[in-house]
């Protein structure tokens, strides 16, 4: 982050959080986390020349966490 810039999270940081929490299993792969990241991002006016499409704000991070937890809770647990 540059000085004065609002805090943000990138895809690699979210992936690292999921890896540290041992979320990745046979029923939840990294592609599922990437999909949650992309679906949580707000639409941007200029996605070509702005880096905003790679910078997740806090509210978008909360939505990504909700999407990840929803995907994990839909998977059945072994008996």
C-alpha cells in the first residue's frame, strides 16, 4: 500500500488466508476461492486502466468470506 491509500486485500492475500486456515480440500479448491473473490468485487467503470479490480475493499472482503463459508457449508461432511 502507498501512504494515504485505503487498505485493501488482493487475491494472493485471500488465497494465503484460506491456505493458513486449511480450507482447501477435495471439495473446495483454489478455483472456488478465486470465483468468490471475483463475484465479490463491485463492478468498475474503467477496468482496463485502473488497478481497482485487483484491490478488494473491506465490504467486498466480507462478501468473499460469506461466499466461501456458504460454499464450504454446502459440502456434506463425512460420517
